């Protein structure tokens, strides 16, 4: 049933370089489930095994982590650390994609995902990557986890909390 016509103004973003219209495009994304890691990070602070100084920043820590959502770690950018995920193409009729195949099989093609990791995801790996992880080298055993980390209050969640969460998940400490 026709009820009339009315204007619906829409703001169309324009690219500053090419002057083309910028139109959002929904794409599949990669997510990291964070709730359990966030709870573990809050627990370390509440138990006193991880100290935040000055202590009034504990409130910021807990506020960010208590409502932590799944984290979209993929970005559609031309530079960055590529996501270590591969799409499998099988060129043999009648083969179920779930069947395990020899990776050198010439009927199997692996294509790395084009997305890159969110900058904070790759940044959270810093203490592990500089310490030789995943190898259990003496340097890693001697210096991980660190005893002091100084940073700005504005990145407590974006970097520090995520370093703690991934460290607890991958190293147990």
C-alpha cells in the first residue's frame, strides 16, 4: 500500500585521493574469542600476581575486560602481518573437503588469506616474539614474563591487557 514519498538524505563518503565514492563492502572476518582470556587476566590482577601502578588504573583494566567481546583481528589492508590462514581448493571430483590429504598432493591448492592482522594483535606478541617463542630457549625461560612494563594509560587495554591475555593463553603466565 503506497503511503507517499519522502526524501531520505544519505551521506556518501568521497575518497580524498581519487574522489571516488567510498562504499562499504561486507566481507568475512577473522575473530578471536576473548572472554576466557579476559577473565584470566582480571583474575591475575585481583590475586595480586599482576600489579598495576597506580592502582586507580585497575578500574580501567576491569572495565575494559569485564565486557570484552570477540575481537575482529582481520584488516583489509595492503601491508601488515598476513593472517596465517589458508583456503584449501581440491581439484579432484568426489573428494570431501574434510578429508585429510597429503599437503604435497598436486590436486590440492593452498591460498593464504589476503587479510592482515590488526596492529594490536601483532603488537601483543612482542614479548613472546623477542624472546624466541615458540621455542623454549634459555632467553625465554629467563626473561618471560618481564618484571616491569611501563606504558601510557591510554593503551592499557589495546596493548597491555592483550599482551597479558595472549601470554596467559600461550605460555600459562
